[in-house]
C-alpha cells in the first residue's frame, strides 16, 4: 500500500472520539504527497471540510459521519461584540474561540444582594481566609432564613443575556452546595457519602429554573456556563488572560485562593480554552482554502489548527501540577479532618485541598462513588423536580 492509500485508510478508520490534532497531522502528511491537480486532492479537501466543520460543531452536538449530516451554515464571529447584551455569552468566534464573547459578569445588581452575600460566605474558606458556611454546615439553614425568592428580579433583567448567565452560574453553585452539604459533612467525618437533600427550596429552584431557561441551560451545574468557563475574572483588568491573572468568581472550598488546587483545576481549563480562538481561526482559513481550491491557504489554516492543539496540550500537561487529583491527597484531607473532629470538637475541620470533593457535582470523588454510585444521580434527579 502506498503512502497516500495508507493515510486515507487511517482517516477512514479514525473514531469520532479521536482529537482533531490527529486528523490535522494526517491531512498535512497526505497533502505533502499530492499536488492540487491530483484527483486525490479533491477527495482530501472534501474530507478536510467534513473534519473541520465537525471540529467547530463539536460543542453543539455529536460528531457526524458524513457532510450531509452537518448543517450547511454555521455563523462564526470575527468580532465577538463583547458589549452586546442581547446576544448569548457563548458564541464561537475566531478571536475568543469557545470562551464567552466577553469576560464573565462578576458583580450582580443590588437586587441580588442577599444572594451575593450568601455566596461570598458559602465556601469552606472565604476570600479573607476565615471559615465559611459550608465549613460549619450552616449553608442550608442560612438559605432558608436569609434568602428571599428573587424570581421577579431575575425576570426584570430577562433581556440581558450575559447577566442571566451570571445568575445561572450563581444559582447553580448555590443549588449544588445546598443539595450536597449533608454529603460533604459525612464525607469529612470519614463516613459513607450517603444521600443529599431531596429537594430545593423555592428561593433557589424558582429563580434557577427561570435564568437557566433564558440562558439555554438545564437547571443544574454545567461545565461551561457555570463551573468553569463563566467562572473566572481578571485580577488586573489591564493584565490580560495570563494564567497568573485569573481568579475564580465562585468556589466551594479554597478556590478563592488562586494557589489552591480547586482554583488550579478550574483555571487550567480556562487557559486551555483560551487557545481555541486560533484553533477556530485556523479551521476557518482551511475551510476557505477548500472552498477556493487554495492549497497554500488550506495548509496554512491546518498548520494553525495543529499549533493551537499543541498549545492546548502543553497547558493540559500542567493540570496535575496545579490541582491535586490523587486519591491519596483526598484521603489525607479526610484523615486530617477526622483527627481534628476527634481532638478539637469545637474547631471546624480544615478544608480539603483537593478539588475532587462531594461539593463538586461535575467531578465526584473516587471514594464517594465507590460508597454509593447512584446517590449523586438520585439527588440530581430530585433537584430537577423543584418545589414551588
């Protein structure tokens, strides 16, 4: 089998889960073997169009097997229009890739003062270094006594989509912490994970359902719109998106400390997605090259795609350095907390250093899932049946 046939065969055998970088390298190698006049070039560029369109559409749905299944048009913005509050925050652009069009909304209107106060006091360790509501198991009672139903305030700002996304982020953080607080307390005592609370009070469920519907999300914590990509701010507004300038807006544990593993785990993902702008731009250049049968333009675009993926992978390599993800680290946190509970009954347990805790519904701990693999899903299912 000659090299051209071999690479074409490799392309046809790739699974949909393979990363775009593999596609890119194979296509570049294949193009090096043929000329624009060859019949195979037309076949290659057709494959490239399918692959690149699929890469762009990946955030919107499953990868498809043929061009007939891919929408014929898909708007990719050159100008993300960061000041336009009538557009959804998440729209693909060549400048910001899959990041929101503008930096996330940090400060809520004064109408949401009670919500903001609870969220600032919620983490195990607050921004000022003192222990918060989750450390003492007081979040649930505080929600019931201090948080009103702000549904009317949410509807008041229905036309401001970035603000709606911020409200979705904040209410989904609160919903997750409220439901899983009992699990966290048991976990820190060395007990089995157990069940979370079996319902959400209306002062969480009603506003959450409204802002989630307006924002286009389900009413529970989601990776991009809540936990990670809409949960960063810049420490220095003029400093850009360098990693050391990124901070979390909301956190469960020690995440408001930028050196914590919770912050490290989330912000490393923000830095990875920061490189998606050049990735999208390269894909668009390559597609334009396909359209115009411009081999040089196509190769330039594909080269930019490969370069962007290399940058993403370089950042990804730091994940285990910036966040503690090992079971031994989690076990050490539990042992420390249990020891403090036994010897200092009036002193709250220290916050765990790992992001993988019962408070994080996106990434359950190994020990919690081993103890009761269906408990998290049971709590999540009940959460969707919100109480009026």
